[in-house]
C-alpha cells in the first residue's frame, strides 16, 4: 500500500496506522479535501484565501518546471506533471528508494470566481506558487425607467 503523508501527522506509535486508515477512507470514499485524478504520486500542497484571491503552493522538488502544466477551466485549476525516476549507473543496485516519481495530476475548485486573465505562476527552489486573483464583482446598477407621455 502506498502511503500518502499528511501535514497533520501525529508523532505517536499510531501515526503510521492513522495514515493507513486515512488512505483507506480516501481510497474508498475519495479524498475529501479536493478532486484528484489518477496519478503515480501526490505532491503536497497548501491553498490559502485572502480577501483578493487565492494562493496555491505545491512542493515539487526534483521536478523540471518544463514538465509541469497548469490549466484553469470552469473555475477549477488543474496542475499536472511528471518527475523522472533517478537512473542508476551501470553496476549500481538500489537498496531503498522512497522518492516518488512518475506522473501526477491535481485539481482544485474555488468557491468564488477567479479572474482567469490575471492568474500567475512561478517556480523557485522546487516550489510552484500559483496566484489566482478573485474576479471583480459587478456592482448593482440602478436602472431608471423612462415614462412615456
């Protein structure tokens, strides 16, 4: 069973057991925090909301930013990409490899409309940051009625 580590992991003898139970529930009922498509691994992410927008930060150490794609469709952000496996040199044998590799795809929905034209993304030191400003709300407009004579 592949273990997906969570930020709220408790450091107790039962910590790994809790992760396993969470993974079983996520497998049976789906991840309750966001939509996820089939992938080989699941990068850690944080999403914050401000009064003016949303900021998403995704940990992607070892990922070439040219192998990452971002798309916004119907107020849902999708980030997908790949991290290549480390190639062993001739004569080398892997004794243990706990690093995730392969493809990933994550989707995130937002409760308020996002201004698609103002979305920006940057990648620095293995951290992808996506800024998603909220769309400007249209203010109510009073309509004057012309009275015909």
